[in-house]
């Protein structure tokens, strides 16, 4: 199928205005460029990016744009750096962080976002205190 440049440019402009428009881009017009533009505009657009276009760079852009996107990041792209980027935005995102990434530094970052313990579900609070109590031993 031949791609119409005007139609492609129309999709580019749509995702620049609203990253969620990526969900309406037909497969034949889906490109790495369009996916990146959508994610730059709204991190949550990551959930509409085909797996073939998901890269370490793209998930980093998504999480920097909106830390809550961390929950949509495929496990193979989650890194300590990515978790820190998200938690620096709001400590509330600790709920999406697996134990392997919970460190004293990360807890301090979360606290710096003025996170109140009331904002953390009881299960997570228990998990954090358990991990924290074993640090430095």
C-alpha cells in the first residue's frame, strides 16, 4: 500500500497536539517518528506504541514526560534509572516499584516529594519498612 505524504503529515500533526491520537493512526502510517512525537506530547501514549517501536530511549521519554507511565513500561525496559526518574516526580509512584529497586536513596527521593505516609497503601508501607529495616545490615 502506498503511503500518502499529506495523510502522514496529518497524523504527525494530530499526535503532536494529542499523543493519545496515536491510537487512531493506521498501521501503515505508524512509524518510529510518529510514536516518539506522541510519547513526547503525552507519556501515556506509550501504551499505544507497537512493540517493534518500543525502545529504552522511548520509555525514558515517556517516564520523563509523565512518571505515572512507569506502570505501562514493559518489564524488560524497567531500570533503576527509570524508576528514579519516576519517583523524583512523585513518591506516590513507589507503588509501581518492585522490591529490587527499593533503596535507601529511592526512599529519600520519594520523601523529598512531600509524600505523606497516608498516601501509601498499607501493603506498600509494610513492604517499604521491611526493606528499610534490612538496609545496612
